[in-house]
C-alpha cells in the first residue's frame, strides 16, 4: 500500500499535495484530492483570508462541505468550507437565507476553499499525505447514495406552500420598502445640482415616455426592423424599378383615356349628340351636333 501511496503523491502537480481519499471502507481504489495553500493579497477583503485558506482541486460530487470539514478537522478547527464550480476571486457573498430559491445541483467535480481558524491548520494538511486513504463516508457519518439519496431528494423537493408564501411576502415587503426609499431619495435630490453643477432632469406626467424594459426595447427593435424591410425591398433591383415605371405609365395612359371620353359620354347620356363615323384614312370619330362640332382627332388638311 505504501508503494501505491507514493505513486499517488508523486502524481501531484508542482505546488500541490495529493491526498488519497476513498468513498467507503470497502472501496479499493482511492481518489486523489489536490490541495495547496490559497494565495491572496493582504487586505483584499475576500472570504478566503490569506495563510488560513486551503485550496482543494478534484472534489467529487458526492463530497459535501460537511464531509470536507470532517476530513480536515484532524488538522485543526475548520471555520468554513465553500464548494464552487471553478476557482473565483472569493468575494464575500450575502448569506443565502432562502431554502426554496438559489438551490444548486452538483453535476460534476468541483473545487473547494477550506478556511481554518488558525494558519497552523493549512501547514498540517501536508502531513495527511503520509497517512492512509481518508474515508468520506463512515458508519457515524454516512453519505446517502442510491435509493436513500433519491428518497431524500424527493422529500426535499416537496414545498410547504404556507412557508413559501410567507417567504415571498417578506421578500416583496423588503423590495417595496427599498423602492420607496430610492424614490424618496430621488425626489429629494431632484433639481439639486451635483458637484459639477449639472442638474438631473426626469420626465414625469401623464405620458412619462416608454419604459426602458427589455420587452419594450424588443418591441421597438421589431418595429424598426419592419420599417427598414419595407424601405429596403422597394425597388431594390433595376428590373423592379423598370417594372414600376412601366406600370405607372400604363396607369397614366388609362387615366388619360378615361378623362378624354368622359365629356362625350355625358353628352350621349343626355341624348343631345348624334354620332357619325367618318370614313377617312385616320378613322376619326366626329361628334356632330346642331350647334357644336366636336372632333376627337385633329383635322387633316386637304392635299
């Protein structure tokens, strides 16, 4: 077993220490955790303080924060354990008080940040590599798997509606209170110049303008897109332009013929016009009346 442990430790990258762990006592093949001291600037104000934070790679999905805390407690008192999908800046996060929202499902191997109460805990972790494989699931602290895990997951998915309603109501009350405070602050600062002398002007009234919401912006973009499509597709090609001109000329000729025969049609309806069709080379149509002579075509001079 010692040779196997040396092989596991030797496989660690530079700067890391390999720790052999097993899920249970009956498991033969150990898993390897890669750990090192987390480096951070002094006074960074993060949730991972320097010299007291241990960075852990290759954390399996069945390893919970409680399991990691129990593994590293033998090195010193553990203050907190944070498991993440990937390494991050470690900014301080607000404590999640909701049991219904922001629940995250572990889907793969992750990284962890273990914060000890004293710096000696980080240095003592190196000695764990010389010990045998550490057990994640023990008789006193078993890790649920299989059917027992499915039953626990289903029981956790059942939501108490009354408790959920109380949490949502409390959240909305806090939200309304925050919005009211922001509006009161904005009303107090309205008309007051800033440090550079600028005055912020806000539009109010019956029509304060379009709301700058995502839905309103999408509607505006869709309308602009339709307008551009109508403009761009009109007479886009040269043949479209020629067809449009040809249709326009045909409509003008048709309108001219209608306007040309409109007075004659009115006189025919009154019954005061006699039609004579002159047999001439031009086949001109002559409208003859007792008092008026109207020719539809110009007279040809006699030769």
